[in-house]
């Protein structure tokens, strides 16, 4: 096999990471934009020791699961990877990714439940982060997502994963940014003002929050005037904020945020439970599916134990802590981001909860303090970022937990890594539930219930 060689292959399955698997003479070949069941003519573009990578030259025979994407940019935009695959097949492939990844890296004997589908497969994103750039001659403002594996911005006029109202506001805003002579940030030279536009919207689509991420330490009057224009045209916009990030970094938001106009938060309501969501706070991107995940966790805990003491770590605005507080004798939420912790405190008040305590701090360090204080929890829930938990955090969690650990993961690879540690420390997986938080992408959410054994 050589680079640029041409082969005809059949795609066997889709993989975590937006590639699909085929074989040439038993040698694995990964192909982008391929659907399970496709017969393809491919060209090898990279060869490693254990596998090769290839691109599609021709679709010889379409899979029965291949569909026409809604978006003409889906093959190049880095936002959705699987839009060319019918939804039922997306779910089947994600189920298989969870099964194979967990069994490859962790030794356990536990059935994996059928994946929970998302109530919406388009228009479900309630947080959208657009990098901003500008054409050299016409100075036209561009927003969108980066082309796969690059920092080349793909200008998007209508993203099917975003609510229609956000697409409409964004197109209007781009025109107004140019009218107000607001310069976009150029990451190559580190100059320009506007780096990102972030939209947050409530699940009922009535409340919008806009955050301008600026390469500055303060906003100018043009942003105040622009905000007045935006809010006059779109009453759904409850507030507009400026976030300051003048560092050369891939981190989107800086630490400081201030209000330009209106409010710096909105209230999300799911099944009668209210959450204050502010500019910097974490909340699930797909609240429609999040509600199903919250209920799933509630049901598996209530079936196992009555009135537990619950730890909710990496809690954001205390999403799980508040949802589960009615089950608990006492609950404690731990979150590192101060704005999210402040929102969580407000959420306790909003929902008239008396048995939930909010702690701000790094999870591993807070766990360590709890161990020194001889604290124990019947149930611990963790919902870490994509990188998973630190080994210190996992080890401390096992010392704090006397009954069950619920691990909610957005990255099955780091879940598998952390699962191996939990199994080694005497916690056995007894319930595994995938959920489709991110339709039309390869990402999958997974809930795992671990039960402490005698080890």
C-alpha cells in the first residue's frame, strides 16, 4: 500500500471521531464522510504503522442508510459529521461505539441499554459559539465554524443545528457589525476587536443571551449602540454582554464578563424546574435530551436507594443536584467556575430547595477536604468535561462514596479510561445507558451506574 493508491472498499462501521472503518487486505483504513454500508472508491492519503487514512474518490454504491444532508456545507464544516446518515442508523452506530469502546478498555459484564434518542435532531443547540473573521477588501463580517482539522473559517448563513431565530439574528448582526465598523479579530497577527459571538437561548426559544468576546479590556460605545439596535428589533434578546479575552489562546472566553444591555442571564425551565443560565455558566447544549438524561438518572437512583445523601460534582449550575434534590436527604453540588456556582445558589432559591448546599472549587481538592472531614455519600454523580476526571479526583471519589457512582460522560473514550480505574477501586458497572445529546454528530452521551462491591 502506498499514498495515492486507489482501492474499492465497503464501509463496515462508523467510529468515534467522525471516521468510518474499511479494510484493504485485512489492513484497517479509516475514511471520512463515509456511511456504514457504502461501497466506495478511495484514495490513500496517509499510512501509519497500524492503519491508513483515505478520502472518498467516488461513491460506487450508496448505503441504504445514506441520505442527502440538509446543509450543503456539511462535508467541510466542522460542526456536524454525520448529517448524511439517516437518524435511526446514527443511533445504531452510536450504540455500537459505546459498546465497543467500553469493552475494549474496561473488563466488565453489563448489558448496554438501547440509546435514548433526542426529541429534536435539528434546531436543538441552545448554545452556539461562532468565531468571527472579516474579508480583506469588502470588510464583510463572517461567522461560522472551522473547516475540519483547520482554522479556516466556513461562513455559515443558516446552521440547521441552531434554532431558526438564532440564524436570523446572526445574519442581521453581521450586517450591523459592518455598518458600525467593528473590526473582527485576526488570530494570525493578534489584532482586531471581535473574536467570537456566543448565543445562548432558552428551550422555549423566548429568551436569548448574546456574548461578544473581545480582544480588549472594555467595550466601546459602538457596542452599546449596536445592542440597542439588536434589542429593538428582536425582543427575544434579554441581554447582551461583553467578555474580555486579549490573550493569544484557543480558549474562547476570558474570565471577566460585563453587561452591555439588559440582563446577563435568562431562566431555563424544564418540567417545572428552573435554572438561571448566565454567560459563563455550563448547561447542557441540548436541553430537550438533557431532560431525558436527568429523568434517567433520577429513576435509576430511586430504584436503588431511598433518601440518599447525594454528591453532584462538576455540577455547572447544579443541573443534577436540583433535579435530584427531592430524592435526597441532603445534596451537595461542587463546581469550579464561580459564575456557575453563583447561578447554582440562585437556582436553589428559585426552586425553594432547602437540602442542597453549593460549594465552589476544584473537584479533586474539594473531595480531599471532604475525606479529611470523614464525609460519606450514598450516591455520587459526576458530569465532567470531555477530558474526563483527573486520577486524583476518581480516587478521592471512591473514598467518599459508600454506595453508587453515576458517571455522565460526553466522551466515551475518557469514560472508558476512568471506568477502568473505578472497577479497579471496587466499583462495578451495573447499568449503562447511552443517550443522543448531539444528533448529526459522532458525539454520544453515556450514563453509567457503578455499584460499590466488597473489594
